[in-house]
C-alpha cells in the first residue's frame, strides 16, 4: 500500500502545484479569467497542463488506491509508478515545448504511459474481484 499512497500523493501534488502556478501566473500577468489560446503563450501552456492533469490524475488515484488495497502484483506496482511518472512527463512536455501546436516527445510518452498504465490498472482492478 505504501507505493499506492506515494503515487497518489505525487499525483495530488501535481494537481495542486499546477493549480498554484496557474493562479500565480494569472496574478503576475493580470489575466484573471480565461487565457489567450496561443500555443506559445506560457499561461496557456500552464492552464492546459493543469487541465489535462485534472482530467486523468483523479481516476488514476482511485485506481491506484483500489489496486493498492488488494495485495497488488509486482506488475501492478510498476503500473502505478509508471502511470505517475507518465503524468509528470506529459506535464513537462506541455510546459517545456516551444509550442503546443507541434508534437513533443515527452508529451507523447506521457500520454502513452498514461493510457497503457491506466488500462493496466483497470484490468488489475477487475481481476482482483
């Protein structure tokens, strides 16, 4: 259960950390609502990173805690860690990319890891019935 708790805490830190940075950047730029949908704009990148993280992190956290509470196999523990790392990779790919309108390797790897590990955790949760 320790790995599940650590992964869930890291996902929570990512969501709240990104939310804090978006709020800080809004105060710094004076943009209190919305954003300019410019794929090179820093605020836009941070808002998208936060939005995308909040779409996936909660379900991953639920799956990780569910699977972690049922004596997970070694491969399930790896899925938890890789899923968490994938969310961080995806976030870095969004924030560090020169522009969001072009493919970026970190973003791709993060998305792929999220999808594959998320599905793996779903399968693990189902198989522990």
